[in-house]
C-alpha cells in the first residue's frame, strides 16, 4: 500500500476528529495497517477551525504530522480557504457542496459532494455529517473496507446512535458512486 496522508478539516463540533480516529482505528485493528492520527483545533472547541490528520501505511511511520496531504477533506469555507493550498499535486480534494464554494483551482481531483444535504434529507440530524463524509471518502478511495469502519462504529458509538451512524456511512458510500 502506498502511504496515504489525509487531512480532515472543518469546524469544531462537526466531528472531523472523531472521523479521523475511527478511520485510523479501522486501519490498525481491522486492516493490519499502521496508522497515526493527530489533531488541532482553535480556542473555541465548538465553532472554531478544526483539523485532524491521519497517515496510513503498511510501513513504519516516522513522523506523525501531515504537511502535504494526498487527500484533503474540507467541510467549511474557512477550512477550504486555509488548507486547500497544502494538498499534494495530483491529490484528492473532497468538499461539502453546501458549505464550500470552490474559489480556486488546485492541482488535485476535486469532488464537491452533497454530504450535508444528503444527511439532512435522509436522516435529518447533522450530528452524523462526519460519518457520511467518511463513507464518501471510502467510496471514492477504498482506503479501508467499509466493514472495518462498521466494526469500529460498534465499539465507539453508543448503541442508541449506532444505527443512525451506520446509515450515515451507507449514505456516504452511495453518494460517492457515479
């Protein structure tokens, strides 16, 4: 497997850190890969800028920070404005169609996805936006198997919210398909 460097970015409260943790756990616990996850968020935990990084590889990872991701997810305009310039040439940029207006072209494959719109239409609660985004990422990249994410959800998500999160992951997988 080629080393994959990801940055999930958005606003505090959108769950980008949780999504990154779930992805890293799935890679390590259920795919036999090596992963590291780091995070940074502004002074305002809810509403401030948030960034979470994941590196997934089948070889040792010597440095846990991502400076040039080959996959960048932006869920807010602010995160897009800040981070779109750091993507590795030829990488993959995923944005939420409702919250991000793509202003500049970057040297990356760009997917403007209806993540928020789909979650609100099908589930009605924005709390699972992050899991739908994760499903979209998996559908576009195949970075880990969806079954691995489902297994992590079973251990990380309270039972009363599990089905909603599973449905959000399935929605993300669906919207990523042409």
